[in-house]
């Protein structure tokens, strides 16, 4: 299926407005455990249900993937990817750093993205070829050129099964960054990380993960704002990438080298431990 993603922006805007209203007006409610230190609230499910139902009416030909309930409609081309509350732990604790993230994926590449921060009154939007905006105003990635002047956000540490093993490269990366960049930040929301790279609030973001509901919207918003978005090896980012690195273009090569050093240190330390 071929479609100009810009034509779907009004529908995506409406869907995100539905989600925003639920998040702003409802308490988290009952918390459902999804695993070790991972959870979903009643609001997560309420948002996913409401957005899925709206999009099934408006775009029945497009598939739908939600974080909480997985694939509910399949398509041979286009798929909506929704994180109903990105930053659930923040939301549950009354921290205003949470977001609705809705992306449109064409095959493996996002072509449209909406990210709304309900408690900060911020909405980011982009469609392929149309640029990126925040609350309707054009945004642009920062012009940072050196790591020592850069603020870099990193994704959350892993929880759940094999968390210790999965956190070794994350901890090594943190150590490498601490020695090289101006500051490290962890906001607890992949959508916010990517949106703030797009807006130039931060200079780079590194996530050693890539769930479509987390990254689809933010990846296209960052790209349309001029950021370079790549996988661990510097190849173009897609929904099948192993990681999500978004940054001011001049920083990317140094970040890839830094990540490689962290991964090498992790392997060497593991060998020594054996």
C-alpha cells in the first residue's frame, strides 16, 4: 500500500488528542504487573483501547500494534504503532515526563509520528518530507559538533529476565559517556528522548533497544528535524534495528565509536570474569 503520510496527519492528531484527554483526566487506577518491575496502569489500557477503536473506524485498512495488547489488525504494508503511556513509571509516580507516542510504519520504516506530552502541553509531529513541528512551530536538531559540549540522553536500564546481563553494556556505555560528554540524562521515556533531540533540547539519544511502539514516532520526528538516526553500526535505523541512536549529525561518528568501545569493554570484562 502506498500513501502520502501527510494525508493521515489529521487522523493521527485526533487519535492522540483522545489519548491525551484520558491521561490528563484519569487516575492511574489498578496497576497490572507485566514482569519484574514492569507494569501497566488502567490508563495504559484505556488509551490503547480508545485509540485502537478510533483508528479501526477511520483507517480499517491499516494494521495496528499496541504495546499492551500487541497486534490487533494486520496489514501487508502500513501499521500504526502506539505506546499509550510512554513512561508509565513516571506517570504512576506523578512525574510529568510521560507521553503518547503514535507512529505510522510503512514496511519497516516510520513515515509519520505524533508525540504528545499531556502534562507539559507539548505536541510534536512529523510526516515524511514535511519537516517536524512542536506545537505547530518548526523545530530543528541542535548544531552540536563535539561530545564534550553535548547533553546525551540514554534509555532506561533493563529490568526483568537477564537484567544483569543486559545491563552490562548499558553500564559500560554510561561510564564511557560520563568521561566524554558534558552531561548524561535519563528521562524515562523513549518518545521524549527522541522528541527532544528533534527540538534541540538535547544533542543526542542512545537506546540499546528498539521496540516499534517506543521509537516509530520519535524516529521520524527526529529525522524530519535534521537528526541522523542509526543502528549500532551506523546503518540507517529501521524497525528491525538493534538499537536507536539519534543525534546531531556531527556527533554520530564519535557516538558510534564510543558505543563500540563500551561494547568491547563489556566483552573483555566478561572474558576476564571467566
